């Protein structure tokens, strides 16, 4: 007696359902969007807004209650720190976890569209509240008078491009851009190239020493260099390092920060001292990324080290140099702390940002201050666009 042959599988029969879909995974099929009916969309839109706006509002309210309690209570410092950590870190974590838990109770086709808004939406809402809305408000204020009430058209912009102090500020910002950018990027590239030739331990020490000023704030650096440039009349002991050296060599003490236009260059020295370490670290990482086989091939072909640097290293790290340069340009356009602390903008050292602060908070002219802020924003935008466009081009090549 022979056994029956096994049944032939039906190739047209549908495959058994994948149990992974029943485990709560998101259906990413093209038909998901089609199955989202108009009624579902009406339900999704308010939930998206609630997720994006509700989390920051609830978080702000809870933090406000916590800090109000801490301010009014007589608790010791350790208790205050503990409560602040629990409320700030744990509270925000619990808020996100709770919103995600509620979202998981919804139908999956709706929950999949709300979940990104829970985690990304709050950040976008905060950015809109603290960046987008103030920008719109500042642009509107730039067309109003000093009290921010009467409309004056482009009068504030006419002031910005005709006032003598503003013209001086524009001139100084151009000097800062040319000299500051050249020396921060140039010195950073030079030092990065030189320390790359050192032994590992010596390289680490050299980079640490050069990068160390980055740990100091702009205000702190300005105070330090104010002592270096300090001036006392002749016959009195010089506490400024530069004047102490100068008088020791037989010269008369000089009020360095009052010597126009050289005082602008002396202020730029502070920026270069602060930011050279940053550019060095970024460019050093780029130099180390240059393939060794390309360098060896250039040397075998008879290229000198200088030729290898200019014709191999520089073209290879060109994109990094552009990014560092644009970063420095944006930073220098907004420079304010160094000038304000060391000279208060006097003696021909005004820059755009210091004029903005002076008009808005010294003269209480909201219109002129807002107009200068808008001009500064418009000056920064092209550099940012160039940086973003170049970044996208590099990503497209990868």
C-alpha cells in the first residue's frame, strides 16, 4: 500500500498574515494616506496642534509653579536643587511619556501622524515663539517711531545709512570682517598644519594650550585684555602689560584703546585670541582626514611640502575652510561684547551691534534700534544661505 503524495502548494493562495503587523507596528503602505478620511483629518489636526503647543505650555506652567514654590519657601539649597532637577528633568520626561502613551491609544493610522508632532512639535513651537515672532515684531517696530506707536516709514533706515556714527559702525564692521576672519581662519589653518607634524603627546599639549581661551567668555576675555592695554599717566606705575613693556624700552605710556584707527585692530586681537583655537580644532580634524595615499603620491611625483599643502591639502579641505569662514563671518557681524566692555563704542570703535544696543537701551529709541537689528539680520542671512546651500551640495555628492 503506497502513501498519498503530498499536496501541491497553491501558488495563488494568499500568504498568511504577518503577525508583526498585529504587534502595533506602523503601517507605512501607500494606501494609509488614502484611508485617512476627512473626518479623521479633522480629528488629527487639533491633536497635532495640542501636541505641539500643549507640551510647552504645560511644561512652562509646571516649571513656573515649581520655581514659585522654591522662591517662596525657606528650604535649604540642596532641597531646592533636588526639586529643580526632579521638576525640570523628570517632569519634562514624564510629560513626553504621558503624551506618547495617550497617542498610542488612538487608532494607528491617526497615531502615526500625531507621534512626530509630539516630539518635534514642541521644539518648533518654542522656536516660533522665541525666534519667529520676535523677528516679525522687530521688523514691524523698525517702521515705527521711538515709542513704537506712530508709523514713520523708512525714516529709521534713512538714519541708519546717513548718521555719522552708523557709517563709522559699518566701516568698523567691514574692518572686523576682513581682518578678523583672515587672521582667525589663517592662523587656525597654519597652527593646525604645524601641530599635525608633531608627536602625538606634543600635539595634544599644543592644541590644549591654543584652545584654552575658548573656555573664557567674550566679556571675561575683554576684561583680561583691558588690563593688558591699561594706561596710566607718565610717572605712575603701569599696571598694563603692554605699557609696562613699552615704558621699560624707554617709551612714554600710550592710551592704546584711544588711538584711532589702531584701537579697532587691538580689539580684533581679542577676537583672534579667542577664536583661533576653534578654527584650529576644526581644520586639524579636516587635515587628518586627507587620505595618506594622495599625499604619498604627490610626494613621489616630486612635490615639495609647500606644493602638497597648496595643491593637495587645501583643495581637499576646501569645504571645511568655507564652513569655518562663514561661521566666523556670522560671529563677527554680531560682535558686541568686546567693544562694549573695553571702549563702550567710544574713540571710533562703534560696530553695528553696539549701535543697536545704544539706540534701543541707552536712548530708548525702539524704532532705530529695531531698524539696525533688521539690517544686521539681513547681513547675516546671505552667509547662512550660502552655508546651507554648500552643505546640501556636499550631501548630494555622498
